[in-house]
C-alpha cells in the first residue's frame, strides 16, 4: 500500500477521519497477514515509511503507524504519505543462556517462561 491520505473532508470531521484512516490501515495489514505463506517463510513482515510526502518519508516500525498518524493530526498536516510493503519474514533463534559454573562454561536450557530445565 502506497497512499497519500488527506486530512480534510467537507462532511467528515477530523477525529472520525483519523479513525477511518487507522481502520483502513489495520484492515490492509490483517488482509495481508491472512495470505498463505510460501514454503520456508515463518511470517509476513512489513516495511513501513511515513512522512508529509513521499520524498520526505522516513522508515518507521509497524507498531509506530498509529502514533505517526496521531502526530500528523496533532501537527494539523493537510495530508501525509504512508507506505506499507509486505515481505517474507524469517524467525531467528535466540542464543542459549551461558553461565560459568566452577570455571567451566555450561549451557543451561530454559523454557518459554525463563525457568531452567533439568538435563
């Protein structure tokens, strides 16, 4: 999605317009995440850019979209540019916790809650 959103409308008030924009963005992200994943892909990832126009847009994180839209509302911008591009995402493994016990390096396995597992 590459789109320039206008922050003015003759009949719709600004707070409702902002809510509608946020809803449209959430709906697009939901729709893209529902698509089937190719082989070897763990999840759908998104590249996002936000700015007053396309030339001045900066890279932002997916979770910062709503904050950026609210900030554009607070700054009373006439319009803003939002780009959300989907890409395949791959999970990386977390490194195992290492501890030194009596001068030896030993690997301690933990479960998802962080508690130690017995060998």
